[in-house]
C-alpha cells in the first residue's frame, strides 16, 4: 500500500475553511471533489515543488494551473517584483510597464496588433465576446463542448474545467435568454460547425475555442480542424477567436496559433503572461481592437488592469521563456513524462491514452482516441480519483480532476520526471492488484 502522509494541519485548516468560504476554496476545482480525500493546504512553492502546511513536499504538475511555467517563485521574477514593490502596488494610471508587456505580446503572438490587459481569463473572454458582437453586429457565438472560457454566463454551456469536473449542468442563475445565443458543437467536428452556420445565416459573430483543449483533459485539434475553422469563419463573415489563456506562451512563445500556423482574428490570454499575478489580456487586429473604449464605443474597464506588479511579473516571465532552448526543454521533458505514464499503465493492463505538446500534457484512463468531450467522458474517473490520492501519497501533485491538463515547467529536472514515473509505475501496479 502507499505510505499515508501526515495531513493533520491541512485537515484542521480545510475544515475551518469550509465554514468560511463555499466549499472551503476560492475556486471549485481546488476542492478535490472528484478525487479521493480532501485538498492539502499549501504553505509555499519553489521551482517544481509545493510544500503543504504539514511539511510534505510534492512535485507539482499543476503549477497554479499554468502560470508557473518558469517554476514557482523564480528568483529573477521575485527580484523584479521586490524592486517594483518599492514603487507601489497599483497606480490606476498609465505606466511604462504596460507598454513593455504589450510590445512583448504583440511581437510574439501572430494575431495580436493591439492588446488590452485585464485581470483574469474570464474577463478577457467576456470582453472579447462583447467585441466580437460589436464588430460584426451579430449576437450568436459558437463554442465547443468541453471548452472552458471562464465563468461568464454566456460561456457556461457545456463548459469544461470545474463545470465538467463537478458534472454541473448549465449553472443555475444563468438566464436562458443569456445562453440562447450560445451555440455548441463537438470539438474536431467541422461538419457540425458548417451546419450551425447554415442554420444561422448572418447571425453568428464568431467561433471561440481552445486551440488545444486543456479544460476537458487534453484534446488536440485533428489535422485540418483549425484550418477549416479559419476558412469557415472567413466564408461566413464571422471572427475566429483562439482562447489561449492556457496555451498562450506555453505551446510555443507565440502560442498554439504560432505552433499550428493558423492565425485567428482575436486571442485571449492569461496565466503565463502574469507570471503568477492576476493578468488576463485580449488582443487582435488593430481594426477590431480600436473599437474598445476609450478609442471606440465597446466598453470594458478594470481598476487593477495593467498594474505595475502584474506587468513586472509578466515581463520577467516572458524574458525567461524567450531564452534559447526553453521550449525544446519543455517539449522533451513532457514527452518523456507522458510516454512513461502511458507505458506504465499499459504494462499494468490499464487502458490509457495520452499525449503532450510542449509543456502541457494529459491522459485519459480509457482506450483512445479522445477527439471530443463525449469521448473524454468515457475515462474511468473513479480509478483516476484513486490514482490521484495514491500519487499524492508518493509526493506527486496532479491536477485534482480527470478533466484538467497537466503542466511542466523549466524548473522540473530529469530527476523529478524519473521520480514521478517511478511513482506512477508503483501506483498503477498497486491499484491494479
Ligand atoms: P480565469 O478567469 O480562471 O483566470 O481564466 C478562465 C479561463 C479561460 N480560458 C481558458 C482556456 C482557461 O483554461 C481558463 C481557466 N482555467 C482553469 C483551469 N482549467 C482555471 C483553474 C480554476 O478554475 O481554478
């Protein structure tokens, strides 16, 4: 059996938390609802590691859900923040750091000629939908089953992430009138998108998608899917929007759009561009972005948007990432990890399908392929729940849901990967007995 580890302090704090905050957490997926046991309470993070308040150390493959791509608390990021702190935490006025991060994003991301910073991916997606509708004068949008674009009302239709994890139907409190303009199609199904355009002529403002779906586990676009969406949106006078909140600066320095060579009209970003501080962003062609207030009529605002601390952490993170060899390292290490995981499961007779792109990976405990959310739901979530707890007891912290992607960082060493693979091997063997 796996060696149980001491969780006394975590239990005490989490029990108290449940009296103070809904579910004891600030975001649902952290509550471990779909995996065995209670969450552990973090004390600190550094590099590829997290320590809980009972002193247990974990190799972390969540990385704060993506931002920690350079490793937690990177010394250069911390040093820059310490310097920036001396000048204040928020100005509520223009600051040159916003220019700097804007220039870096515009230079890196093929679709972005102009960018607006916000404070979360949800805000970025909300704003980009308003902009899509304003630019085209159309109200409907197409999203894909299992894709998650934050928790704004109009996206909570067959969403991924916590909605999928918790098996939530379309959330209560979301009026039908709000979601009646949200059309959905299965991921990787161009025919379904064609039909939606045919059934809704001149009414669809655009198509928004995760260019790699990290909120239903890990689903990659089939050859021709992204190119097909690019063509279909152009033919129908609609916009193509890549939600790169998770894939941005992770799949490559220019995001999935650079890696796959398909340029959308608008892009949303978050996570990595904040280096661990709250930042979201949306950007695209100047012709479209100049509609955003105050240069245009599309209103969107935010007290802490572009604050100097978040800009500083984002700038330093991208400076580290754009150094030679970063993405090769992420690609090779993550490929070794996912191949090792799949080999171990197969040797233990456990059905599995998994893959990775750069520093992002995922697997499903079922036979592959998994091309869309319906197929993802075949995964054995009960077994995953047991595996998650067993891995935790061996000092490896995986995303607490079968419907989330995993993330590596530049701080993970070959040793960390080998230790992780050893733990998976032991767990698959122990659990399959
Ligand atoms: P935030 O509002 O959580 O910053 O971003 C929403 C969002 C939008 N688009 C994509 C592609 C995303 O992955 C996210 C957020 N991702 C989840 C992880 N699956 C955040 C974790 C959480 O909800 O606690």
